[in-house]
């Protein structure tokens, strides 16, 4: 390799032209005084001192400034190359992480044409749920995602499930392959299970930004030409949840409720806090809530609200108490009076909750 090509390659790693000339000149000597290197590289001795410190920081040379005059020694090339390789690997990992993050952010929609792939996507999304999921699914496909749903419930995820094309709990158990005498599984696979004998779209939302929508035909027929959409977009998810809870959930029949969770517990997902408060209040228990959030007024200041839960408004559990489809709220008796609390995007309550702690008195 000629000197020009070698110099060009070194400059790709960030060495300036004079730094490259100085380093290559030093390699000719192995070890030399600054004045010798300066003459060979055609630069001043002062510049050699400055460049040598920079090259030493990068692992190319060692500066012996305890000697008089100061001597500079080139490190073995394999050491310098190993240092460059290590830096390049670190850069590669950083660049790949940024690239993959940007790729994930831009891949907001995926078109799925296969029924098998739809079930795989549902199972994968359910496995990644951290706080809340809503799902409508034909009964015959429920066994394929049963274990993933049960694991989500075990993780403390609020699971609202509509099983379609089946009339009642017995139909769901039959679809799951349960026989008389086996332990019921409905409470283990969802916080609330509802059934609807009609066909409806398969709808899945997970936490605040991911989900799937598939037309009934896609899961009903293997030769369907219909397509499903898998989405990852925070702006879309609340709209889908609103449609699920407002249009389909009320039409279905409640057939199973899970046992209330042990308290005290904290919930970032406000809908889950409302669900648990509702279950406890209907057991005749007294629930106390501490809510960290912000006021829904012009100041929008941070606030903490604490007191007994006087009432709830919700549509997850029968009998419902909401005034509009997506209403979920707690009314808390504080020392200063009643305060209404809603979840993310609240607009009619006094406070928007960010974190809710429930405990029994």
C-alpha cells in the first residue's frame, strides 16, 4: 500500500493531514525526539508536541516527557488498530440503536393478509402488554392466545375481553376445551369476559399505542382476501379503544369477572384503578385513593389528592354508571371537599391522574 492510500485511510478515522504525516514519520523511526519528527514531517517542533498528545490520547503513540529531551514512541500498529476497532464497534452499536429506534418509530402500520399471521401478531402484542389490553376475538381462536392472556393477567394487566360468535360462558369454555369438573379458566384469562353471538371485527389495543384491527372475514375464512392492520401509533389507540368500549362492549354480555386485586396497589393505568375500586366498593369495602396528577384548569398545576372514594363512573362492569361511553372517574372525598378524577385525556373532571394508589380502610 502506498503512502497516499495509507494516509487517506488514517484520515477517515479522524486524523488531520498533519497528524497523519507526523504519525507516519514517527513510524519510520519507531522512537525519536520531537525535533527529528518535526524535520521529517515538515512541521514545527511545537506542533509535534501538540499532535503527539492527541495521538497519545487515541493510542497511537506514547510520549516520554520525563526524558530530556522528550522522546516520542510509536505504539505497535496492532495496538493502535485494536483501539480503532474498539471505537468503531462502539460507534456501530450506537448508530444501530439510533437506526433501529428510528425504524421502529417510522414503521407505524403493517398490513397482514394471513389468518395465521394475525393470530401470531395478537399473541406477540398480548405478550408485550404492561398495563391494559382490550381484545375481541372469535371463540374458536381463543385457545391460540389463552396462555398469553393468562400470563398478562398474572402480570397485573387489565384485560377486557369480548369473545365473539358464542352466546355464553359455557360456549367459551367449550371453545377452550373444558369439560365438566375442570377448573374454570375465564377468570384467569381476563379481568372481564363478555360474549356476543354476532361476528364483529377482531380488535386489539395494548397499553397506549399498539394494536390490531381485522375484519371478521379474515379470521372466519382461510381463503379471505381481506387484510388486517397492525398499528403502533399513540394518536390512534385512544380512538380504537373508544370505539371498542363505546360500540361493541355495551352490546356484549358479561359472563365473568376476576377477583379483585390485593390492596394496597399503585396504578399508572387509571382505567385499571377504576376497575379495582369498583370491585371493592361493590364488596361493601371502604377504599381510599391517593392520586398524583394535574388540575384541569388554566394553571394545570401538579396536585396530589387523597381521601375516601365516594363513587365511581365506569362502563367496564355491570351495572354501568357512566354518562358517556369512555367515562372512567373516581369521586374522592378530601378534607377540602369532593374532587373528581379522570384518566389520561380527561376533560370533564377536576384532576387528570398520572398515578393512583388504592388501599383499604
